[in-house]
């Protein structure tokens, strides 16, 4: 393939030849080869394909077929009832209705305890209904759903006075086993990501094991999944190796401040993964979780590639420790844009300056990478870049102005290799993999308004996976929002 007249740097126009899976030539004017496909760039920017360093692909695929049940789409109980009943009408009898993104703010002053099976039955009683809280940690079930799941006495469901309430906390594995459904197809999700220029992803689902690694490799081989993929998971991946199309990723430790693991056992698990040549990654959305993870890593010893996911609250003294240990931080700047007003209202004032930090990490010498945590946040990396630049909440307030990045720094968050988030950004150069995205405008214009950017062409390993001219990609709202896992309404 020959891509003509593209911009690699402001004012630098060049032709790019792709041979197989790599970039073969760069020159101001390249001669056309017979039978060679030509794509006219029109002076627009050609970038390395974007990498989302923290995403949940299967959950995102399920979200594509779900009803959004929280802000900004749904803001009160009447709106929730309306969207659920409208969605229920379109389903076959007995088919499950699945909602996502619920937050108790929909109920006004009422708390989460106001939501139980009886309340849900008033909304939808004639089919199984399950709604996921936007934290990702809680499922709400109506009576028909409970009947369909047929829980036994030892089920992890919450009870009140001997009766199931319909609230299921931190028990996705149990729910998945009871549902016994086939995992959702990645076809639509993958093509939507390609539409946004994403050529590589790291699936950070903490319970991934060998079967997930195999499934992602199979999805790549079949063309269901177009992007390069790195697969985090639990200790079962320690004994695995990379598969064609799927890298073995880090050991994901999913910490919860209210139920932290036994310290010595955690240290032993870190060391076991390190001995297998596998780095560790820690889910940290509170001060407590971050301090605990850093203490464990300090005790176990650090392997290059050890990383902190989210680092949602990172005060200066803990940033110093992160830097001293040489850790990488993978963050989600768009949560300020999606939930910043909630943070301003609900997060302790002492913690607000340290929410989803960016410039503070870079100033301390910490490797920093960007991601979306979709479906718990918007899947659009361009929206995350915009949020990293302006730090504006939904109401327009600025939260953590000192943490804002330059537009170029915001773009670089999504350009590091999958295996080295926070490392040097990939560049378009001879010999580099032909994982590329061509924008619809020059780079300076793109960086002035990232959320307005459209992608014209996306290549993975030299193969065209998306062109705007030939697009047949399902629409997915670019502003669809959620919450980081375990973040709750804070």
C-alpha cells in the first residue's frame, strides 16, 4: 500500500509505503508500484495506532447490548423506568434485560439500600432484569432474575430477614457461572475501536486465565478481534506464554480497601509471578489501596513493568514512593470529565487535588500511560485526551488545573507500546510495525480539539481494518460514560 501526502510532523508532508506488516519507505514523493493500492492522505496527520492500556473487552461487548441506566443519559427514577420498559418491549419473552451504569444519584437523596428486588419489580416484573452499578462491583436483580438464577443457600447474594434483597456484591464469577451464557462477540466492539484509530489494547480483567488467553488469541486468528491484545489475569497465567496474536500480560491484583488480602500471601504471590518473568499490576482507587500495594511491592521487590492501575488518589508522599520504585501508572483522565462534579461533592477535600493526577506523575519521573477502563468509562481515547488537556467536569468547573497536560503529552499517553506503557511513544518510521491511523486533519488542528477528530484509515500489521469511506461500523456514543471499577459514586 502507498499512502500519499500525509503529515508526520507539523508542516512535514511525506509518502509512506507499507510492505507486509511493516513500514518500508518514507519519502516526499514515492513512485507508484504496479498493482499497489493507493490511499490519498490530503495532508492529514498519520500517527501510530492508538493503544488503550486498560480496557475490559468482553464487558464492553456486553455493554454494547445493554441499556444505560445512569447519568448523563438517565438522571432520575422516572427516566430509568422509561428506558427499561422501552427496552423490555423489544425483547423476546423470557429474555434477560441487562442494564449498566446505574448510580444511586438517580434516586435523589435515597441511598443504594433503597434499591431492592421489589423496587425493580415495579419497573420490570415480566422478565429477568439485572442492572450493574457503575462501580462494576454491584449487580441489582429483580425477582424474575432471582428465580432464573435459582440461588442455593450458600449463594453470595445479600439477605435481609432471610430473604434475598436482589443485591449481589463482588460476585461476577458466581453470576457468570449461573448464567452459563456464551461470552459476547467482540466483532462490533473491535470495529468501533478501529473506527477511533485504536490498534492495540490491554484487557485488564483480573480473573482472566489460560482459557481467556486462548479465547483472545482465537478471536484474533478468526478476525473477530482486529487489535493487538495483551491479556492480564490471575496467577494461572504465570505458567503461560504468549500466544500468536495475544501477549501474556501482568498479574492483576484487584484490591478493595474494605477487604485487603493477607499481606504475606500477597507478597508471596507477587514474588511467584516475578519468578515467572511476569510483572504485577494493582487496582488502586483509594489512598489505602495504593499505600497497601506500594508496601507489598517494596517488600516483594520490583520487576520492570510493575504498574499501578487508576492511581485515583495519589498524594505527593505516595507519588514519591511510586517514583522511587520505578513503577508505571496507567490512568483514566476522562473520569474527571465524566464524574468530576460527583468527585467535587463526595470526595474528601484533602484528596481532591490528588485525583487522577497527570502532570504530577510526569514531573516526578513516573512513566504514565492513558486508557479508558471501558465500559466503566467512555471507550473513546480522544475524549480522554481532551479531558487530560482541560480537566473540566460536566458542569464546566476545572478540577486539578495543575495536573493538565499539553495536547502533545495527552496524545503520547496512548502511543506507548502495549508491553511498555509509559515508555517512549511509538513513531512512524521505516521498519516499524504498520499499525497506523490516518486522521481527517493535520496534527495541530487535531490537538486543538481532540473530540472533533475523525479517523479516515486504520491499519493493523499492514492490513486495512477501517476506512471511513467504506465504513459499516455500529454507532456507539462517543460520550458514553461510566465509572472506573470499584470507584463507586465517589
